[in-house]
C-alpha cells in the first residue's frame, strides 16, 4: 500500500488534443489519468503509443471510460454488447489500463430487473477477468433504473464476481443520496473513485452533470465528508477528478489542470480533518503546509499613469489620506490614513490602458510568510522574483491567476519593515477623516477566470469562500463570491458578468474597488464631503424604498440620504457604506461601517443602485470630455534597441519605462551579437515568463525568421513554439533569397506553421536583401495568399529602400500589425555595409534625423503598436541599455505628441 493516495484526472475535463491534455496533466503533477473514449477516438496515436506517451510523462492510465448501456437488456443486445466489450478489452490491454468504467444503463431497451442486470454484469466481469481486467459499475444519477449507489451495490453483491466492483462518483452520489451508507461497502469492492463538485442544483440533473460540474470546493457539495466515508472503507485506489464543465473544456488545459490539482490538494487537506485513521495519515502524507494565520490587508497597490495617477491622488487626499512616502528606487508613492495604506505605482508595472488605474498588488500579513510561500509553490502558484536595491526589504510575493501580485508580510515587529523602503515625504498630522484600516478588496474577472480566482484565494491563502450569489444588475446578471480568513481580517470579493455580450458605452472593464473601514460612516462622509471628495450621489428613490423595506427611523433615513450612504441589515447587524465616483476609468473607493458583527457586503439591492449611479456619472463625464480622443498607440521595446539586456532584463526595462510590449530576439543574426537561447534553455524561458507575469508586459513579436536559400522553414518549429509559449503575437521574417518562387513557397509554409499557434508572419524588407522594398514584399504576400501574413514597415528600411507612401496607403489595412519606429541620419550610406552599420548601430530617436516619420506613420492604419527599434551603440555604452530604453520612449512620445 502506498503511503499516499494517487491523484488522477479524466481527460474529458480538459480542452485540446490528447497530446495537449497529457502535457497539461503532467505539468500539474498528477499521477495518472482516466482516458475518455472520445479522446482515444480523436487521437492520431495508437493505443500503444498513448501508453508510451503517458509513461514518458510519468502518468498511468487508471481507467478507461465510458462503456455505457450494458446491463439489463434483451439477449441479442447483450450479445452485441459482449462483442463490443471484447474489442474494448483489446484496447485496454494495449493501453496498459486495468479498469473499465461501466455506467448504469440509460438504454431504451433496458428493463427494471436487478437479477438480469447482475447476471449480465457477472458475464461481463468473467470475460474481463480472463484478460486480467476488472469492471467498475457506476450508478448514474440519470440512469434509467439504477440511479443510486445503494441500488448499484445491491446489483454488484448479487452478481458476486471478484472482478466486478463499484465506481463511486461524488456528483452522482450527492445529487441523489446521502453518502453515509458508503461506509458499509467493503473497500476492496470500490474499484474507482471520481470527485466533482457542483452548484446547488436547480436544473435537470443531467444538464448539471454534463455541463456545470465544478472542481472540489467551488460548489455546494460536502465532498470532505463524502471522501471521508469512502476512505474509511479501506478504498486504496486513486482520487480522480471527473468534472464536466463547458468553461473548463474551452479554457487553456494547463490552467484547468493546475486548478484541478489545487482543488484536489485542498480537498485532501480538508478531508484529513474528518477522516478516521489510517486513511487520515495517508491523506496527510506529503500534504500541504497549513495556511498560516492572516492578520489583515497591509496595503493595496494601484498601477497608474500620468493621467489617472493625479486623479486618484486627489481623491485620496480628499478622503483624508496623506502622501507620506516616496519609494527610494521606484516611482511608487505611499498614501496612508491610520492602518489603511495605498501605493500608487507610476512605474507601469502592469499593462494599463492610458488614463486607467488598476489594482496590481496587495499585501497581507502572514504569521509565517515562508510557510505561505511553500504552500503556494506546492499549489503551483508562481512565486514572483522581485528586483530590489541592496538595503530594501525582502518581500515574498506570489502571482494570482490574473497576474495580481500578493505580497506576504510577516506579522509582529517586522510588519512595518517594508515602510523603510519609502523616503518620508510628509508625516501624518494625526488628524483623519475617520478611516481606520482596509476592510476588503473587490475584484472583477472574466467568467472564464472566476472559478480560477476563487480557487486561488481559497486554497493558496487559506481563505474560506462563501456561496456564489447572483445579483440582477443594470447591465445584466452579476455573479459574486466572497472569501475571508477565519478571523475576517482579510476579505476579498470576486465578481463576474457570466452572460456579458458586446461593449456598449460607457465600458468599465472589470471594475475594482478598495473598501476602507470606519467606525462612523455618517461622520466620515460628512468630513470627506467637506474636503471635496468626489462621492457618488445616490438617487432619492433608493431611500424612499429603504425606509419602507427595512422600517427605519425617519431621522436615520434622512441622515443616510443627506450623505448618500447606503444601508443593509441582516440578522446579526447593519452595514453602512458609501462610494467615490469612478477614478481612472476602472477603480473607485468605498468606506464601510460594520455594526454588531455584520459580515456581508451590502446585500442584493445596493450593488445595482451603485452601478446605475456610477454609469450615470460616467455618462456625464464622457459628455463633458473632449469629443476628439487621440488614437491610442501602444509602445513595444524591440530587442535590438537594448540587445545587451537579457530577455528578463529587457522585460523589466520595458515595464519601468512604460512600454506595453517587448520584442524578443530568439535567433542570433550576426556572430558578434549576444545570443539568448530561449528556445533551448528552459531556465531562461521560465525566468522570462515569470518576469512577464510579474510586470504585465506582453511579447509583441519574436525575431528573426530569416529564410535564405539554404534554410528550411521546418527548422523553425521550435522557434515558433517558444514564441507561442511566451504569448507572442507576431513573427518577424526576412527573405534574403533571389529565387522568387522558392521564397514565396517557403514564406507560405512558414505562415502555415505559425497559424495554428496564433502567430502572424510579418515580412520585413531591408534594402540590402533580395526582398529590398515594399513592392517586393507585396508581391510575396499576394502570391503566398496566407491569412496570417503581414508586412512590417520599419521606418529606416522604408526610407532607405525608396518605397512609395502612395503605394503604402493603397494596401489592405489587415496586412499591418505593428511598425518599427526610429529615425536615421539624413545622409544615406552609399554601400550595403554602410546601410547595415547604420541599421544595427546608429539609428536616432524620432525627430533627430532625416526620415519622414510622421508621413510614413500617417500612411499606416491607425492604432498600430509602435515598436521602438533604435539601436545606438555609443549612447548605450554611455548610459546602459535600460536608460537608453527609457530615453527612447520619452523622446518618441514627445516628438509624436502621444
């Protein structure tokens, strides 16, 4: 008997091909799989090859499923079922699987006859035993006659065959029955165990079971007790996830598999508390470090820019906050009032739409940050590397699914050590507007990420998640779920709009807010209004309804109305809360007062009222703003601009300077230049991915797919795969090949290879190559006729090649995905060597040279990302690659007035 229970997952839980699924399952550290017949049928691999591929990844095939509609059927149908079974047994032997899952019959020809069912299952088990196989009979909640485990157990006992046992699926059991009776079943007659959660079922059980199952801990089932009852029988097989969910089966299988593993580890941890020995010891074997006690939210960090930052700062000042510190090495401000702290990060650590503020990090007190980190690592949550100056505090942070950094700050005397990283700007004057601390954070996710985020905060941080509730809001249904630590010192609410369609104004992408705590909301609102805080006005109709709905004293309702304070009450106490207007298009603040143990967040009425008021105010703001909004251009830092920086360093440089993207050079173009082997160095690739996740920087493009006469596009497959792993969107290609037909054919082949990976192939035309100008590039694209082909206009190459602006304006807009922006000296070198030297070492910032920068950019489609490719060897040697990158974007923004 192993010292631990093996963890398995059904391939039907995941999206993708079987190869995708196996890679995801192995990466999530599962021990085995249940192979779904549909995945076998769709696979290009033979059963023997599937067995080999599983073994190569350290996976076993624990079961094969499903094999439906076998028992209690007429003789001629059963004979056909046996022939079908023999062929399936052949497959199991090739797969190396031992267990076949047989679901209780739904066949129209089946009859309600337990004796016949037992007789036929006995015959099936006899044939299986002759092959060294066994049959796990699974009662399905939607079966025609056998719908409960008690009924299925009666049939199995009557069949009395050693190769016939039960498969217990928590969904089928808990949707129909109480699990306590499982304890009387001998453990050696439970051949397989499947685990799935589900929301409280208000729909048809078949609909729920096939489309809406959830990973353990995300639904309403008591899976810990179910598992404890099953393991108390002596069951010794794998703990297997069988979760059919439409969202999971469309999501990235890697993310889904990780969520599944997290849910299983958390269930194992919870069930250990209610499972008798010796199963308890096996559940705890190799288990998670316990989630340390949390002490509260230490700070919330908001990413801002030069537009949103001042607006948020003005609002904080009017809420009674004081700008008390400036980070010693980063563009981060500390704002404080009592124990409530906000960091405003102007360093563009995340991708922020201009004028938008976004919560990018939070810090929580942990009694043991090291244990919290170990727990996070075992739960496959990335621990983020953090760049810090020598004397700065060493803070650990982990990445939430949406990229938010969660810092872990030690409780006790060391709690405030991080504040020493801030140079004092102003001391708090001792007066406040009444805020005492941070009460909770409210975050909004896309529906695909809602369960992912809830699972992360519940499992990784050890928060207890409440039930998912639904709110009928002005813009449609809102689904919300709250999570808090046992002491209610750390509270986070998660929201999603599951049925959101379209993008009608005023679009507020994933709104977020920070709620501060006060002991007197009415006095706090009065003080803040006097300071000029942009508090949200609530309509009178709300208060007229409130007075009747809760039978409140008229003078109390009048006070609430006067200060636009909302109110809710439950059996424990009351909740006063008010809000600011939307700040930076996405973030706003709330102030809340909890009375007599109230633990909710305002009830089902206040959220729709607040959302309608926010929308009305947003419309006024949009009407008052200038009608002519400039076209937005995001910036990318091309690797050639700072080729001395490794990919992780380039990402950090881009984040600190305010770029949204980077371009990464995966291949060496010249023997003299540095080479960063992302395609062959897993450690470098992983570090780069971590820095991308930590900063929010995205990879715009990879380079260089340079196809000369002796190059085969197939040799670039790993190059393309790594680009996809990095999240790149485009591939830069060059065609230094004089044979027109050959280069067209190879370019088309490269496009075909890149298309399944979501990559475009953008043809660049340096003037010294055999594809030397715009017209030559156009001829290649038209002849190749590939939907993901594009043209990359590099301003230097365009100008040096003598290409025509008139021709450029006539080309299809969909051919262009980004542009390389730079300037160059007015004098054009007379030789190819001179052209190449300028291109690689002596470009200039826009406006400093002789290129018609505005003219070329104006001829391109609006809104393209601008990739700054401005190598300046002398300047880089003087100031370093990071400072050069900062100067490049600053000069470009100034010249282009962006």
